[in-house]
C-alpha cells in the first residue's frame, strides 16, 4: 500500500463548536394549533408506550393528559382499559371541562377526569400531567414523606414537590380533584399518600420524564435507606436544580426516539 494516509483533521468542522456555547434545545412548540396538537398527541402516545416498558401500567389504572392548544380548557386522555403498550395517537380522547368526550368513542377513567380537569383548570401553565400506579412511587407514598436530595437526580424535586397527606379512596368527585390541585400548588409533582406520584409539565415530554425520574428517585431512596442513612446534598446545591425546568422535555427525547423506532405503529 502506498501513499500517505489521510488525516482525521479532514473531518473537522469548518468552525469548531465550543462546549461552552452548546445550548439544550427547548421543548418543541408550534404556533399552528393543528401542528402543535399532533405533536402533543404523538408525544402522549409515545409516553404511554414508554410507561409500559417501565412496567408502570396496572390494569385500567393510570392516565396522562395533554391540554389542547386551541381549546385550552379541553384535554386529551387515554381510553379506559386500553393497555399502555397498545395506545396509538388515534386512540386518544378529547374531553371538555364538563366531562364530555367530544372527540372519540371510548370510555375514559372517571378518576382521571376528576384529577386532571382540576389540575388543568388550576394551573394554566401546565400542558400535561401524568399519574400511574408505579411500584416504587406507591411504596414511597405510604411513608408520608417528601423525597430527600440524596442523589443528583433527586435534586430535580428539591423544593419543587409536595405531599397530599390524605387518602380518600378512588377520586370520584370534583372536590377531591380540587384538593389534589391545591396540594400540588406551583410544584412539578405531588405525592399522593398511599396512592403514588403525580407529575406535571410545560410539555408532555416534561411531565412524562418527571414521572419516570420520580419513580426512579423513590427506588433509589428506598434502597439507600434499607442499607443505611443516606447523606443529604446541601440545600445551596440541591435548590437550584430543584428550581430548574431546563432538562425535562429534553431528557424525554431519547425515550421518544427509541420507542418510535421500535414501535412506529404508535403514531397511527
């Protein structure tokens, strides 16, 4: 073999990108309501498929909702008893504030309506909300405690989640939904005692990623406390991470890309 091997420098960028100039891409948002609606519904269907892979589905329990970008007091929700792992964009039902399904022909979870309708009404900034009966969140909720800042990931919730310290059974009335909304307050998540976690976001992606992270955080703390006494991260370190909303939607993107590549039928 003759000749000089080409240098790797031939593949260099025309202008190097400094790591200090990188920017996380914000959650996608489209000014056209139809395009934004499709985006939210696609993310919603994908979130259900991802939740199924994590084992968050339990019978007919669990719901994730997305506010409609045009009819902002309406929201999209999963049909009752359709497995998370089979939900498609076309399965999603549009519900109005009166509890009427205006698009779709399948029943929905009544508790899901009472919880999510009050959350969306109380928090205009919330685009999506997620609740499922995931094992670690359920286990942690029985302790009646907030999550502690013991890992970098758990700092996501430091000072930005709350506890609803009352369990009144399945949520089947508007007043209980309002009490949950009040308990959530301005936060990213609320622990429903003896029930599980509920997360909200400024996008479907953020709400879904926060739920995944909350359950993993509960799992980590349960393991750590079973082994000993975890060291807490200082408030001045944990606080800014808890207040940040920078990584929510961005962090869901790998899950979305993977599940769409693996199960493209969800977009149908």
